[in-house]
C-alpha cells in the first residue's frame, strides 16, 4: 500500500499553485479532509465549463477524467452534475478554477 496525502493537504497545494500563478480559484464544496476525491470545475471565458474528476490509473498515478462525451458543457449541465456528485458522495471536494483556455492547471494526465 502506498502512502497518500490527505485530500485536505492536496487541495491546499492546488490552491497555493493557483495563487502563485494569479489564477482565480474557489472551493465550491469542501469534502472529507482525509480521503475525499477532487472534482474540478474549469470555468472558461465563453461561459462553458469543463469538468474533470481526479482518479488513479492502474499503477496508482493521479490523473483526471472528463465524465462527459464533449470537451465542455454549459453551466447548467455542469452544475447539475456537481450537485448529483455531492449528493452521491458528500466527501468529494469541488474546486472551481477560472481558466480562459480550459487547461487544467494541476499535475496529472487526462485519462
């Protein structure tokens, strides 16, 4: 079994990375401090949204996956997805990042 950082520390690191690069970031929903998952809500300039869920590959490496067939969705659909995700798993952390181009500012490949 590998040692993993508590999600609260991981999120704190994400927030610091954004602050250091002057990227606006907000915690939309605070999940479980020790073991919650992370969902990113990337708000694009054109008012569309890209959702990325943090996950691990078969080797345990952190990465991200998009739960939608399309690259981006409208705000209403993104918010409905997030509401369902939080209702299903209140331990999830939801972080909103203002991203002009939809690029994920955090480490990890897109699965």
